[in-house]
C-alpha cells in the first residue's frame, strides 16, 4: 500500500485517517499541530507521541518536504524569489514581497500551466502536474522559515491556475486558515484565475472570505481571444456574469487584473470599453505594466499610457490602482526562473 502524506490532510480528514488506523481523535489534533503550527519535518520530533506510535506512523505515512534550489534577492527592494524543488525533482517559484502592512508571499499552485495565456512565461512548457495541499503549504512554511519573516498575506498568483487544481487548493486554504495551524485569515488571501467559470461558481458556493482576482487583460472578446485561449471557451460576458453572481452571493468585491501591453490593450478606447463593462460591479482594477517575456514580442505600456488608462477608468468611477513593480532586478516575471533552470534561457 502507498504511504499517505499526512501534511496534505485537513483536520477532519486526518481525524478520519487516524480512526481508520485505530487511533483516538485527539491524536489527529496533536499530529496536525506538529505539522502545521510547529512545522516539524519528521515523526521523531512529535515528542508527545509514543515511540511505538511514531513507528506505526512511519510505516504507513510520510511528511512531504521541500528544498530551495535557487534564491534571488533584489538589491532594490529586498523582494526574494525562490525556486523550490519537490521530492520528484519538479520545481516551482514563490516570491516574497514586503509591503507597508507586512510580508506577502506569492505561491504557485501547479507545476507549469495549461491555460496558454500568450503573455505568460509559466505556460510555455505546458502543465507537468498539480501541487498537493502539502506542497503549497511547504512553499509558505519554507519561505517563512528561510526569511525569518512572518507572512501576513498570501496570493495564489504564481505558476499555475488555482481553479484547475480546485480540490487541492481548497484543502490548502482550509489547513492554512485552521486555528491549529498557521491560523492565517482568508481575508488575507487572494486567489487569481484566468476565468474558469465553473470553478468560480464552485468557489462561490464555499463563501470564503478570500479576495477573488480575475485576470481580465482585455475589454472585449476580440482582444481576449487573441491573448487568452480560455476566452474561446468562456467569452467575456459569461465570465462577467459569473463575477456579478459571485459578488451578489458572497458580498466580496472582485479585483480585476489588467496587464497593459503596448498597442494591444492599452488604448483610450480599450479603457472606455473596460469601464462600461465593469460599470455597477463594485470592481477594483489592478493595472500592471506587462512583464516582457522573451519568447513573445509584447512590450510594456509607457507610464503615460498607463496613467491615461487609469484616468479614464476613474472618470467612469471604476476604482483602479497601478501595481508597484517589485524585484525588477531579479526578473520577477512569472515562470521565468523555472524556465531558465530547465535550460530555456529566457533572460
Ligand atoms: N492562472 C492564474 C494565476 C497565475 S498568473 C491567473 O491567470 O490569474 C498571475 C497573474 O499574473 C495573472 O493575472 C496573469 O495574467 C499575470 N501575468 C502573467 N504573465 C504576466 C506578464 N508577463 N506580465 C504581467 N502579468 C502577467
């Protein structure tokens, strides 16, 4: 029988597992705290379990680990980019950023991505596999341990599409916010999606406190079909209908990501069209100068064009901020480090 990874189990799942091997329920609580509050790496560190019990656990279970394969620290703002490696040799990126209110970690949810967005480096090699809940937790635990900083917010905006790994991401969030674990409120978590509409409705049913971010990046189907293949499956109005419903049911304001690409989606006409699409949605626009990816010839919009875009949105009462660029000297573009490490040589 295959060994099971105890770190991937939510508390109710761990309780059910303990019951299945004849252990009382309180043992699950103890093991959970060792794994997620004290964050131990081995059964031998679980000192309130008897030696016999630790042996029994070792026979049937394991605790998955993570290692730092590369680490880049920005000389400009201290932003730290990790290339993490899992037991099977697969790698993902996480980025630790300092903001006024504390440290924020951007984590990956899959090894690679199959969504195919044209401006994104993460998708160039396709999808290798999804991450387990434990692997996502390990990104958080290791970044915290290595940096010595308390991580106060988490964004699911690294490599991968979180809603394409729905069940594992839900278990990850459950463990992350557990009072017996890191106890991080989901109010401090953002989940970003390219627009998997079924996933948005499923997430809506969970009524979580997190912030949903939609990677919109275009004001109409014509442009979005060219840059984001998902739009051919779920056109923009279908996506926005799901967003309106999400807001109605959860009461949580949605954030819309918009990476400005010179001459593609950054004209005043695009801004007008975007404003009329988002009208009445209680939306927040997050404008990002696109991070150029070598394989594509997209250029980032100039500061003036971005300011003009923002002004038009605000004139139409769409609240919009321009994202501060962090770690520009360590090439924080999504998926570049993993790709370089695989011999792609992008920067
Ligand atoms: N798959 C999810 C989350 C990962 S991508 C999603 O699509 O939302 C995180 C964010 O970075 C998304 O908004 C994505 O569109 C954006 N992004 C990807 N490549 C980028 C680039 N080269 N420049 C700016 N933003 C980029």
